[in-house]
């Protein structure tokens, strides 16, 4: 069965977007680390799942004219019509149902790329197999929280820590809850 991985960056205080929904703060501290977290990660992925706002940010702000997920199938969860794009599937399917369907299909890893509206239901539904969270050395003081109210405790096991250019990547997998 395929693994669903939340690979995302957040501010030190837990936000994935600032108060205006922007992500211009997504940078290290200027030391030009080059650890290659992203390049290493995408080798094991062939599917990307994101929300409509993340898709808009990528195509209009972060990487206009250069689709960064070449060679991967991207599912964009949206109810708005979009111009068809090669390798991109626009769908209004509920995210948890889509994740369960993708998990049963052959392939490599499934990357949950972004948007709280995409990540939070998957977290609450217990569908994230691995969390790879890059902590950006910035405190935003408000914005869009990554986790929000999950409604339940989610026990995790730390499986990796790396740092480059002031960015710390924490990797966790699910674990069984402790018996009380």
C-alpha cells in the first residue's frame, strides 16, 4: 500500500500562511545551505495532492510559467473550473475519499503538498502515514495554522531531524498510543 506523506513548511509558531494567505516568508536565513531536502523527498513521490489556493500560489506567485511537479500526477481539490493542464487532475472529490482511493492504486508515495483545508481533514482522519515538517526560522504571530483543532490526540514517533540554512526538518511517523 502506498504511503501518504505530509511534506510542508510552517513558521516556528505553527502557521503555513501569513494573515493575508501569503507564503513570501518561506525562506531560510540566507546561508545557502543546499541540504537538498526537497530533491531527496520527491524521488519517492509520484503523486501530489493540493488545494486550489496552493495551486494558484504555485502557478501565479511561486513558480509562474514553470510547473515544479513535472513527471508527477497532481490532484487539485477545487470546486472552481480551471483550464486543463497536463499532469493535473482537478477534482471536487472529498480529500479523505481521494486519499483512500489513491492509496489503493499502484505507485510510489503520495505527497500532501498544501493547504490547511487539505491537510487538516487527512490529519483528523488518521490518513497521514508520515509527517515531514520543515520549520522556517520565522515567527508570524498569526495566519493559517497547520494543525488547527484535530479533536483527538495523535501519537507520533520522531524518525529524523535535519537542519540547513536555519530550516529544521522534523520527520514523524504514527505510533500506537501508550496504554494508561
